[in-house]
C-alpha cells in the first residue's frame, strides 16, 4: 500500500517553496459562491503525500496556456474582494475547470475563482499550438 503514496517532494505537481514546504498544484480550484474569490493552492510539507501525485517528467499546465482559463482584456476588475494587490488582478483570469457544486441555498449563484496567468495545476490541458 505504501508504494501507492507519492511524497510531495517527489511529485511533479508540487511547487517547492523551500526545502520542507511548498504548494500542492494537483487540482484546479473549485468554483465558489462568492464573487471575486481567488484560488489558493494548499500548502503541504515535502514529507506529506497522496495517491493522486505523480512522479516522472512533466509539469502542471500554466493557467495562461490552459484551455479552461479565460482572461478579459486588461485582466480582472474585482468588485467585491481585494485579497490581492490591484496589479495582481491585471494579470489574472478565471479558471473554468470545475463546475459549481450543488448548494443547500436555492438560487445560489456560482462564480469561478481567479488565478494568476503564471499559476498552474495538474487538471489543466494545454491549448493546441496554432
């Protein structure tokens, strides 16, 4: 059973922060019920691991190269949430990889989370080259 676990330090989806901690970029951010919410990837330790990790060559797909990412001209203009500097929003777009999940609230609106152009994840798919 232990062979099925891929340590974060060995995983191609792990973004090394320092020698012991980094970000798990295995999955795209889920849709939200709040407007202008930013997708943040979870922090993990190098010694953590999971069964969804992968070893070997390759890399997560950058948002700006992904078929699921869209960016209006000039970037995003947040209306309700400002947990990033304004300059960050100019290089941000929306990740449409995940559909909104059902909610107990009738009429709840779904919103797609914002990610930076240089962010990346393991659920992305690269656009075809022109």
